């Protein structure tokens, strides 16, 4: 597999690039200037003919409206290149064209000034980017949204996830103040398939927060791995075609890196950005560089982006709320009615009550190279992309850490005042002689990703062509070190949720910065690594059966391997320190002053381990300590598919229908200390699809009907076998588990009036079946594998046992509507002296419905039926821009409705669900084109310092509230 990249490879690639540059011949063209398409046009308005040709060849075009107003094109029939087709439709109009790297510019035949103005106004800036995306969306036969390269660069997005949040029906999860995963149409991130250069990919990182699922290991591609500069197009396919890979029940996010013939000739650009965060120390830096060169047939491109930034999230959180008796507490001074209610456990008590800070430094590197060959019969590209995301994290928590995670020191703590709100929650309490504790954590985490892909197209004849995609991918996520150090002390404390329910006021009577207050409590250490490897082959034959129809025949092979290993060692030195008052070594502690509300004494975990002569690595600690928890498993999957698709088109319609037959085989191994579990899964599935498009002048109607497949969560497949005594159940795997599937209906109505405006509305429905849920059913002991019976205790009585295993659910229905509008006005219509300025608005919104049946993962009990995980009913974003020759202003807002994150079988005592409340993020950009080659930008993100509020239970009790601060940056870029 791909390994670490030796530095010498970069020198070799750079040398090859320079050699190509010395032999380059600069010319204006599109990538495949010899590509021929069937064109059938009657005499019609010129604007409609240009739109038809742009759709056929997948390019954008711009024209001054007055030039083509009232003009009609001549009839055209036959197979033409883009250049030939344009010459035909412009014949007799007095107009000509130029094909640029960004699209086609229509101009008057003898007016060279017009093309310069048109390129400046329309082929650069946000208006150009929106226009190119508009053209690409219209030309797709499937229901699709497109983000062009220029549009990616026009927003202040730190990574790919943030670039995609403005697509209708798409939302993102956030981590460390930036986007991480994408959620399409309200479905789990696992169900959005991500491809890079035509090949499925997978790479994980995680969250430092336990409440957001630390050490995440799933099928979703964590898009914060890459900066946006490495990619030149993002397509999100919302309807499915049989020739596409399976795995995207929600849809497919197809990412494409830049290629040399996207911008023929010798090109290079460089940019640098400096930024600051409201809370983090120091400046962030991000640099990007691209060098591209082509000659007649060969091209080579190398691009790189490197960024380093400090981040900080801080806030207040609980360990959830629980009905607890006042065990060990003196509550005699409280009102008798309150005392009675507390003793009868009539209200819930907040546990944990922490002030927390998650901070660190993040380093992100992306490198891509492409070699491309293009002639009349052949087109191949070799793409290699490398990504690395490293973080050094620090966590600091201050909280009353006593009995059952409350402030209680049994027999010592008393409550002086307390108040319960109308919903039976203890929202205020003042404790005397309470326990207080700190947690200090240090982590190293790193994600490495490499992919190499060959795309090859060969035209055997005018009616026969072959396409091949061959690729390999390797991704590794490692947490080589994660260590914690804890202290304990005593102080009076008051906890008050009355003024700010989701950010309580917590006050201590003691000086928390004094070392004498604190004693050592315990140490913890953990280690985690996961890997994901793909091998991919696709071979597709296309046969043109007539000038209006064609067949596609092909096969696809996917090999996927995933491993995970985790070891956790807790309570190091706890027994020794609990029986002795161990003082804090002064040189290992410091005053922590990064939280908004309080300062306290914190520890440096590495120095603590060193002082007590304890190794911080898990491997070394295992020589002296038994692990508290281990994970060691392997998943191997092979998917083989055959597919066929027939396409036919008329003058104003297209139709295609296809069928994919897929065989899936999986082998799952879970290694436990005293037992190794291994089982196999297999299935054969048929996936039909149909797409129909009808075009009426500027209007397009698209219909898609299909069946798609998704794959069960990795953690579901590899859950350890174990017996839960309290529930009297045994948890085992299910050797008959099937993939989940969906029947899809997509209807899209699109309108493209004028040169820049766009309206679209989508209606969709998904009938999803066979999603996995942990269900319980009784089994006779003789019907269970004897190895599983060995997990039962020796004193187990009875001939039957309740078995909990993942089982396929029935069908649930997900449906919704999506809308998008793009409008633009020239200010010359209002104020003649502002004729160079254009004002525009782009708005997207979606509303999605869908509920699923939940089950307890630990007991298999049937729970409530409620909204699907990650589904935010309402999503919306709006962008307003003002743009002229050199100046561009943009303000955007993105809204995400509340959603359920998960229903956790292990926390049902405290909550029936956990999720996030709604958010509204706003950002702004001011860009100024100093010269034709130099641009200056000012960006501001998270303008309102939005709170991320995670709630506990459907009654919306506080769980975890964080803020990550406003961000400001200055950037300069140069393009040659």
C-alpha cells in the first residue's frame, strides 16, 4: 500500500513540472477540444442555442445581453466539436467567440475591448463562479448541484466541508470551529458516498469531546482533511445512476482535483493568508501554490496547500441530569417540602457541571500532482493526492467531581440553598465543603491520506469508446498519545442555571489557583489507531448505436479493508493517592487562564508522568497495568458489479435506464482477550435506475427513479461479544445482516431565465429499508454458538437467554422539498453612474421529514419513534453580493435546524436522546482586484460567535455548550 512520502519524490515531481513548462505552448482552449457531440437545433433564439451547446459540452458561457437580444441562430444538425458548433450557430450574427479557461465569451467580431471587459466582469469574481455552477447544474441529466472551482475560492471556507454547506439539503457537523462531516438530506454522514477523481474514498479523524463521539470510526469521509484549494469542482449527485458506485443512499459527493488542460498553457498562482481567532493565541497561516503547464498533448500540474492554526473551543457542560437521592448530603437547612421531594427523587440533579476548554494547534498539508495526455483518440490522467492533518490537543476541565459526579463528599458536604424549576430540575444549589476537581489532558492525533488514480479514455472508433478507472487509497488515523492527569480539592461551590440555562454560573469560594488547595487523584492513558484501504477498478464500454442513442456496459470491483485498535488504561496511582494526601508537584502545575469565567490550577500531563516515573505510552504501561478496555478488529469487503445503461435523446429530451447487479462479500473479525469472533456476510442485489429530462426553452424538468445500497456502520459490524448481567442479555453479531437499501424518487424543476438568474425546486422521497438496530429475542442455549455461551456466568440458570444482535429493520420513509434561487441586477438600471456594479442574491432552503424506530443498543428494548439521527428539518442559506470591475463584497448566512445526534442505550437512565439546537453562522468577504493578476481579500467568519448547544433529553436539558470565537483574516493571491 501507499506509505510515507519520501521528500525526493517532491523534487522529482517539481523537476518534471519545470521541464514541461519549458516545452509548453500556451493556447486558449478547453480540456477536450476535439470532443464531438451530436447537435440538433432548429432556428431559434440565439440565447437558447448557446445554452443548449453549453450544456452539451459542459462549459459555461457569458455574453452581454444586448449582443444576443433578438438574434436567431441558423439550424444546426450533425456531430461537431465545441468550436465548430459555435461557428455554426453564430454564422450570420456578426458575433464571434473566444474559448477561455473559464468558459466561452461571446463578443462582437471586431471589438477586442469587449472581450477584455467581458472576461473581467464575467469570468472572474463570484458572478463568474455562480454562472459556471449554474451552467453545469443545468447540463447534468441527474438531479445535481455543482460548485465550480471559482465558487470554491470565493467563500472564506477553511476546508471542503464548509464549501459544501451551501448546497440545498446539505448541512455539516463542526469541530474545532470548522466544518468536518457533511449530512445530505438528513441522513447519517455514513450514507453520503465521497469520491475523488471517480474513486470511492474514506478517511477519518475525530472530535476531542466525548459528547461528540471521540475516536470516531465510520464510513463518512471527514472533509476537514483537505483545504478547498486542491479541488476544482464538487458535484453532489442527489439521484442515482446505475453506472455509479453504490454506497451513497443519501447521495454522492464527487470531488475532482485540477488538471493541466483545465487551464491550458503555462499557469501558476500563489496565495497566502494570515488570520486570527478571538480566543486562540497567535496567528494562523495558510499558503497555497499551483503550477501547471501543457504542450500540444501533454500536461502536468502540481499543487500544494499548507496551513497552521491555533483554535480554542470553550464552554460549560454537564454529565447529564439524573434523579438522585441526597445520599451523603446534609440538606436539613432546606425547606421541608424540597427535602421531601429530593429524598423521593422527584427532580433531576445536574452532574459534572464543568467549565471546559479544548484548544490546540492544527497543521494541514495537501499535495496533488496530475499528469495528463490528450489527443483525438486518447485522454488519460494520473492523479496523486496526499493529505495530512495533525493536531496537538489540550483539554482543561474544572468541576465538582464528588460522589456520582456531584459536589458531594459523603458525610461532609451540606446544601445551604437550592431551587427547583417548574420542570423538576435542580437549577440552583449552594454547597458547603464540596468536592472540586480538575482534569488536564494532552493528545497527539494525526490523519494521513494518500490516493493514486488512473483515468483512461480511448476512442476505438467514432461509435465505440472505453473508459477505465484504476486506483488505490490508504488512510490512517492515529492517536499515539492521549494522557490525563486529575487533581482533587475542597471548596464551597454554587451552581446556578437560572440566568443562562445553557451556560451556568459556577462560583467557588476557594482560590483555585493555589497549589495547596489541590491533591493528586489519578492518571489515565489511551491509544487508538484505525486504517482504511481501498482498491478500485472500473471498466466501461460505450457504444453509440445511432446518432441519438448509446449503450454503456461495464464492471466494477471494490476491495475495502478497515482495522481499528484501541487500548485504555485508567486509575493509574489512584489507589495509592486515595489513601494519601499527595501534594501537587509545583513544577508540573500552572495557572490556567483561558476560560471566559474562571482561572484555576492545571497540570502538565507529560511532566506529571515523568515526575512519578511512569511511561506515558500505553504499550509500556501494559507491562504493569491491566487495560480497562480494548478494541481490535478487522473488516474486509469485496464488491463486484456488472452494469448496463441505455441512453437516448430527442431534440428537447433525454432518457436513460440502467441496471447494476452487485455481489457483496464481507469478513468481520473481532479479537477479544479471551475470544476471537469471525463471521462472514454476503448478498446479491439488483439496482435499477431511470433518468428522464425534458427541456422547454429556459425550463428543465428532471425525473429520477432508482434503488441504491448503503453499508452498515463499522462499529455495528464489530461490536464485542459480551454479557450484560444487569439486563440479563448477551450481545452477539448477526451473520445474516443485509446491507441497507433505498428506493428513490426525485423530481426537479429548474428555470434559467436571462443570463444569470436561476430557480429550482426539488421534491424527493426515499423508502429506506434494512437499516440495522439492536433488537432482542429469546434463544435456547442450544441454538447459540458454544463460544458465545462461554460468556455466560458459571451460575447462570435456565435454558434460554435474551440475545441482542443487530437486525434489519423494516422500511421508513424520508421525504422533503428543496428550493434554490439566484437573482442578479445591474445597478445601472437604478443609478446610471454605477453601471459597472451588479448586486445579486443566492438563496437555498430545504425541509425534510422522516422518523425511525429506535432501540436500546444494550438491552434491545423498543424505544420511541422519532426524527432520524442528524436530520435537521429546516436548512437555509443566503448570500448577497455586490461586484464590479475590481471590488467584490459578499455577506452570507447559514442556518441549521435542531437535530438528534444519537439515542444511546448506555445513557437511557438520564436521557432519551441527545442532539444539537439550531445554529446561524454568518461570514463576510471583501475582495479587491489590485491588478489583473493580484487580488487582496479580507475575510471574517462566525461573525456572531455562535453557540453550539448540545442538549440532553427531548426536554432539552443542558448538556454541552461551546463557543469557538470570531475569525478574521487577510489574504493576497497572485495568478500568472
